[in-house]
C-alpha cells in the first residue's frame, strides 16, 4: 500500500483549514510536517496557530516543525526550507495551500489588497516552489500540489472579481508550466480543487457565514483527495487539475455523506467549475 510514512511535507498555510486537514491526514501515516504559516497568536475570527496545528499533527501520529513564515518574503521561505532539511533530512512534498481572497470588483479592490493576493497566491507559490525544487529533486517520489482551480478561461469567472481570479489562476499557471519544466526530474506538479464550497474560517467570515457553511463539505474531503494524489508515482501522474470528488470516486469512494458539514443540506458548488 502506498504511504507517506517518513515523508516530509512542507505545507504553506497549515495552521488551519484545508492545509491543516492535509497535514493531519499525512500525519496518520507518520509523516513529517513543516507548518509554514504566519499565525503565532490566536485570532478572534481565525482559530488556530502554528503551535496548535503542531500539537494536532503530533497527536495524529506525525512529527511537526512549526515555522513562522510569511511566504511573501523569500528570505523567510529559504530559512524555513533550510530548517526543514536540517530537521528531517529533506523535502518530499510541497503543498502550496496559502492563499488570500477578496471577492471584489475592479473599482472596489484597493491596490493593497490586489498586491496581497498576487504576492501570496501567485508569487508565494512561485517562491516556495523555487526554494523546494532542489530538495524535491533528491526525493524518491516528489510532489508539488497547488490548492488552485482548473484554468477555466470563461468571462463569468473573471467579471465579478478580476483581481482574485488573476491571482488564483496564477497558481494554476504555475502548475501548467512547472509540470512541463520538472517532468524530466520526476517531480509531479498537480492542482487540487473542491467540487463544493469547503467549511473553513474564510468561508465563515467572507462568503456568507452559517448559511454557506451549511452547504459546504468538510476540509477532510480535500485532504483525502490530496493524499490519493501524493501517494501516486510522481513520474506517472503530473500536470493534472484534480477535483476532490472525482479523485475520490476513482479511488472507489461512493458515499460522500461523511464529508458534509450539515448532513442532508444542499451543497453549494465552488468557483471556477
């Protein structure tokens, strides 16, 4: 059976939500998790810190290294990557999960927010990938996985929030380009995206509160799908824009009820699909 036992995963934004769920799923195999995130103190609307995440990861069976990292700063990223290699001996998987969101039209998007989304989503993904690639090349089954959507170039996905779509698609363009660039090195580069809205703090705060959460699935569905991707042979599965539900169906999952935030509620489709 494929496993992540003993593998080292460098996960951005792993202090909560989807990033933490992926970390805990890998930890169940006995993986090493590098938590690359900014949150060191509790936030009233964003539960979880890198330290509480580390505790949960270790309770799940893994080893955790909590690193204070703003992925907009390449020096902080380089230092965290170096610490990861020093602590665990290498890096096998990079999860580019960290993301910033603002669902605002052009005239209502402050340039500070525009810069944040592009610096975190597109640039941060590029920076972390660049820093990890030399170490991934030494792994026996290296993977880069982006939390980003298929490149669906339809007007309806741009018109309501041009800046956010550009920044998020920037991550997906990294998938398209890096998959080709790194294929010869045996490094898989793929994307994972949810079929439905996922119940995270961002959804709670930004996308309609309790009503939206009720129509959401739990982060564990993305984590299970990510696990299925990361345990595939890297030379055989790369350049794919994966949807969580479709990946799990191919793994034999037929009942998705356990993933619903509110059993029986009507599910809300996610963006870009």
